[in-house]
């Protein structure tokens, strides 16, 4: 398998048991990056042999989420090539053929033990504090005995015959050399009594038949790897290169799980996180770019990604760090591009806000987004911050206008300030930039012998209806002269 000039093939091989989780996204990303970096192929294979855990919508959902985060397999159920079928449940005949080959070559054997016997065995071992393992009861049956049981239709499984007194050795790019004594390896079931293969057999056969050169997967599969290596040996195949990537932990060091926070990738899309932030942040969970830089686009990641720089120890998934990356990408995005992304999210996740935006000129929406993009960490904060741009501003309580520190002690003070604002707005037509608006107001406030805060504070409250909002000059710029005047007049009328 490790021949020169062999195309690199990686794969993501999920069991369709629910949503795509953050840790799986990282597995996919590393497989994708490694394949792309080496001009190779990234495949998707569905490991659905454990029929009890199947979730019907899972595959379609995973494919859709992967596409949303730009990780589209080169080959898989939705874009087949010549290595299909990609659902293991559609490959049962293939596995049967390989099982027969193993039995014929004395690398696997029939096991007729009943499930009752196996659970008794397990209980006994547990009560003695021993590791639970098959006791090889059927390993040494004679051919006649076996044939008699088969003829009598006794239900059976097929188990791996683990060579005795040997060490299984292999290299892992993350953990380097791994060595396990065969006495510590269970004689794994390869074919279940329902005719379905177990994960181990199907995984190895498919990686071989699909020409997978690099198996990059989570550390939780490290204990399975020696069994897989034994299987490769039993078939006479060269194993792929293994990389078992470190576990993802929650802040505080616990294993990441539903209990520690949101772990489904889709939830982050529903919260309108930018894909570039998700990808960039996830890429760094376990991989060290060996530089102090931390912002990488997908193409930069493809260029730099390297399996040798995957860390051995667990990485912490911290939403605050994700927010930090997201804030960076929001702030630095081109406004047209960002606006289109916003619309895409809204179409999918918030039709109401989408329809609201459609009622206003694109220019108006973009200016607002442009003003706010450096103040938010997430798109979804936008909605709360922009209500007053899209509905009539509510009337703030009087005590929000009153601000003794700014010489606003009474209603009359507030009215005097707002009248000045009204006057300036009425007299000036060219309010086409925040700087221009600033010049006009600073001059007028000075001429009136007033202080900036004294005028701009109540103006801001009148324009937004809120105690906190972007600054007055920005608001006038974004709302435009007409709407600003309307709001100032409305508040004046009410105060009078
Ligand atoms: N089906 C396994 C899973 O659900 C695949 C593990 C592997 O990549 O070998 O993660």
C-alpha cells in the first residue's frame, strides 16, 4: 500500500447514529486537508452495520452539514465513483467472501457459543476482576464437530484467530510506535449471527478495497488498531498509515460531550457562525501550525497541514475561542460577501428577519452591517442590535434622556438639545459620511455654546429608543436625514 506514486486516499467513515459532532468535524477536516494537500482523494463511507443504532435521517444530514462547511467528499453515496457501494449494509456479500477466505486460511473460526454462555463468562470474569475476553472455547473444535453444528443449523458468529505469543507492532504518525502483546487482544467477532460484519472486519476490508492509504481518526479507535493490523496481516495486505488524533476536551478538561455544551456542528450554523471561523478554529484543535500566526483560510490550511504536527495530548474546545475567530472574520470580511452570507443564513434559519431586510434598500442594510460587523462576535447578535433600524424606534423613558453629567437636568434641557439637532438636520442636505456629519454637528454645537454630550446624548436616545446603541453620528448616517428628522420630531412632540 505504501508504494511510491500511490495516490493518497483518506476517508471519513461515520456510523449514522445522529448529528455530525464537533469531534467528527475535526476528523473530517484533517482527512480532507491531508488528501487535498497531496492531490489525493477524500471519500465518505457509511458504516451502518450496527443496525440497532441507526438513525434514519443521519446520513443526509451529515452530507448536508459537510457541504455547508465546504468539506465535500470527492467520492461517496451522493457522488459515487468506482469504489462503491458506500453503505456497508450494501456490501454484505463482499464481507462474506472475505470471511470465507479467513476461515479457509485458518485465520478465523466459527463460534457457536450462545449469548447466555457469553454473558455468564463476562459476569464471571468481571466478578474476578479480570478483563472481559472470549475464552477461545470454540477455537479448537474439530472440523467434524463444526460441520455437524453447521448442518444442524446452530447459530454462529465468526471470530478472529489471534496468533499466540506474538507482538503486534505498528507505527502511528501521532503516537509513533505502538506495540501490543497478542495475549491482550480479544478474539474479536468479525461476523455476527445476523450475517452482518462487525465494524472491525468491514472497516478493514473497505479501507483495503477503497485503496485508503491514510486512516486518520479519533484516539478512541486506538485500541481497535492492533486488531485491524492483525486482520491486514491475516489477509496478507499492507496496512494503511494510521493517525489517531487526540481527544477533544471541554474547558475544564472533561471529555467533550452533550453535557459540556453544544457539540453538534449544525447548532453553530444555526447560530450563524461563519464557516471560515469554524474551519480555522477546529483546524487548530490538535494540530500545531508551528508559527505564531493563527488565522488561516482553507487554502492556507491545505498548504500547511501536516500529520507530523498533530499533538499527542487532548485539545480543548472552547466556545470563547471560536467567538474570537468569528469576531475576527466578521470584522475583516468584505461587506458584500458578508451580506450575502448573512442572507444565506437568514433564508435557512430566520425567514422573518430575512423578509424584514428585503423590505429595506440593500444599501441601507449593508451600511448597518458594515457599521456593526466589528462590534459583534456572532451574526445572531445583529438582530437584537438592529431592531430600531427596522421598526419605528420606541420612545425611551424620560429618565434615559435626563443625564445631569451632561448638563441635561430637565425636560427643557433635553428639548433645547433636540431642537438644535432638528435645526442642523433641516439645514444640511449633504450628510453622506460620518465625518461630514461630525463636522456639521461639532460646529453647530460650538456656535450654540453647548457641549457635545449635551446634544449628542439625547439625540442618540431619540434616534434609537435605547440606552445603548451605536453612536449618534453613525445613527444619523445609517438612518439618513429623513428618518432621523422624523424620529427627533416625534420625540420632541412627545416631550412637549
Ligand atoms: N465507524 C467508525 C466511527 O463511527 C469509524 C472509525 C474509523 O474511522 O475507523 O467513527
